[in-house]
C-alpha cells in the first residue's frame, strides 16, 4: 500500500468520525426553546421554581402540587411555554430546566384533526412529565441559592419575553450559601448590603419586565419572627425592579 493510498484511507476515516461526532452532538445537546413543542413565536411563558434544598410537610407538598395544577389549568394558554426549575446547591453552576414544554391543545376541529390524538399528546408530552417533576422526592442540599437562581433566570429566555411571563416560586426564601445567609439576618438594610457585597461585580438585583411574580412561602417553624421580618424586607427589595402592564408581585403563605 503506497503512501497516497494510506493518506486517503486516514482522511476517509477522519471524515466518518467527524460526521459521527456531529450527529451524536446534535442528539445529546439540550433542545432549544423553539423546538420543545412550541410554535414559531411564544406568546406567553410560565416559569415554576421549586426550592428542593429542604424537605416540606405533607400538607405543604400537597398544596404545592395543587397550586401548580391550578395555575397550569387556569392561567396558562395553549402554546405558552411552561418550564420548571429546581433549586439546590447544584443550581449555582448548572441551572437547567427539569421540565420545559409548550402547553399543547387538548381539543380541536374533529373534521381536520383527532381530539383523541391531541389528548394523548397533551398527557404524554406535557401533563405526565410535568407531574413527575413536581411530585419528585425532595433530596435536600447543603445550600439554597434561591436568589442567585432567580437572578440567572431573569437574564434567560425562559423569563424574558415580548409577551407576559408568570414567575411562580415555591420556597421558604431562606437564602443560604457559602457567601451569604438569611439565617443570620438581623436588619433588612444590612442584609441587602451584605448580599450586594457577596455578589461583587455580578448582578445583585434582577430586573423583570412585564412579569407577574407569585411567591409561595414555605413555612419554617425554626425561623424567628425577627429573621422573618428581615427576610421579608430583603425580598421586597430584591423583587422591586419590575414594571410593565403585566407586572405584579403577590406573596402568599403555604400551609405547614
């Protein structure tokens, strides 16, 4: 075998390997937003944030499941993107959705399409995967970077939209990391300063435009009243940069 033939074989093998790598990467990389059951334009978005850093009481967990189901049925339109993010210590470096899919239609014109097929698609592609994420066991973690997660989400296409966005958060809102902890919260203004300092040159307060923010607060019996007041002042400041016709901030408590 001469050198020219050998060079041709090597080049051919290299091309085959390169094609194989490109094909594999295509099927392993996360799907972009516009391919997860969505149309060309996404009119609305709903982002659900589940704080899984600590366990919750049975009644609290059931209420979270019920509220998610209610919001999806009543407030999310067909074609809207629904994404679910879970917060744990891993969120600081790897904040990716545990679920993301545009809500499919369940009914249609029987003369043009099968309602049975539409219903099956809704259940298998949307309803069951969403329920599996919301009802998954809570593992717990050493840190709860809820603030950093919300900042990162505010800068992502999952939240940013030309239409309306619903941001639904389920958490005790007790941020604690190696850099900052609300468990040491004594005064609201000091907590805000400490958090700003901990962020350095990074964004310290998110900017939301036309976002309806719903805060569902998980109760913690070990949290003192003073820390609770300090926490509330901190989060009122944190969510304070939100405007637009759809902007709203609605905190509420969960049972437990």
